[in-house]
C-alpha cells in the first residue's frame, strides 16, 4: 500500500450511485494526501454513474488521479469512451 490507506465513499441506497456530498467532504478532508479514486464503471449494480465526470473533476481538483476498474470494460466498449470521462 506504499503508506497509503483506503477511505471509502458512501453510495446511495437502491441505486448504488456515489454519494457526491460524501465524496466532496472526503476530498476536502484528505486533500493534502489524496492519491486516487477507483471507480467501478459501470457499477456492480450495472449502472453508469450519472455524475462520473463531476466526481473525476472533484478528485482532480484535489490533486488525485482516477482509476476506472477494468473489470467492466466490456460493458464500456461501444457504449462510452473512458478517455472522454
């Protein structure tokens, strides 16, 4: 883990979407040590996160990188462009 630790982000019940308020709060709290966020896209629920661009911009604003889990890459091909996100 190279001295890093995992901080989980809440999700909305039912949809599994990111809780953007929780993400914002934690980005601000950990801004000095924020390394990255890992997003499973589409989610385990099979949903394309409606605010994924907003989440990416927020993490980038606080100096972090965005890692999109490749486990669901087949669902992305032909439906979206990870580079655009």
